[in-house]
């Protein structure tokens, strides 16, 4: 939708696509990255995600890291390159003519199935 625009773009940042659960020295999940509910991130976990997102925004298209290694090492934080002072977009990464075809395809799941599943989930959850 935005490929032809000069003033706006959308870029997917894949830093969380292949991320694995952080482990401690015993090979167990490192709970210091998670909040008390063990689902949401703690401040340490959010700091790691923020660094990974920042690094992804500076990496050129086609070279974006798809995982986060949870090292809690601030030296892995990237700085803007003096030659490329801007966030990476398809245009300034040289991907203008080779963007993937993102045409709207027919959904494989009918819209009513989502509604039925949501209502069933609410009913089961309330029981």
C-alpha cells in the first residue's frame, strides 16, 4: 500500500521471529527476564527487546537479525552509521523494486470462524 509513497513507509522488524527462551547457567528459563506472571517481560526483558528493536531499525533490509540472544550486554547496541544516518527502509536499503508482493490474498479462514471461536472461548472461560 505504501510502496510508492515518498513520505511514509512500513517496515517489519523481525527481531522477535526466531527468539528462544533465555536460559540461566543451569539450563533453566531465566526468570529475571520475566514479570511475576511469567508471561510478560520484566524491565530487564523489555530492555533487551528495546535494544533488539533499535538494532533492527538500523539494519538494512535483507540483513535484519531475526532473533534476540538475551545477553544483557549494552555493547551490542548499534549506533547510526555516519554514512547512513537514517532508519533503514526499503528505499534507502536498495529494495525499492524488489519488495515482496504483499497483495491482499483471500483468507484461508472464514471471518465467521473467528467470531465463533471467540464466543466459544468466552463461554468455556466463563465456565
